[in-house]
C-alpha cells in the first residue's frame, strides 16, 4: 500500500476477519476491534473507505501470504 494509513486499515481488516463473532463487513469488523483501534464510528467509516477505494490486488496478497507461510510450515504435515 502506498500510504501508512492504508497499511494500518488492512491490518485492522485482517484482524477483524480472524476474530470470531459477528458479520465480516466493515461495520461488524469495526465493532469487534473498536476497543483496540479507537472510536467505532470513525473506524467503520475508515474501513469502508479502505475497502472501496484502496488499490490492492487480491492475487498479490494471497501470493505473499503463501510465500510467508511456506517457510513457517516447512517440514510439518499441516494444511492452510
């Protein structure tokens, strides 16, 4: 991501996706992580803006995840 705030919102988005409970839309994620990241209403708006306007390529994100996880699970019989 070209800007630091986009990187932070991406991290918040991923945290929300991996946090159990509720809906995995901008509002649901913001509600779950608001205690850690600040005001819920502001976070909802920021995440919605990030999801609709930030340029990111899902294929590149998944390729980077696979690259990072390949070394982490090397030699163990695990699935991702």
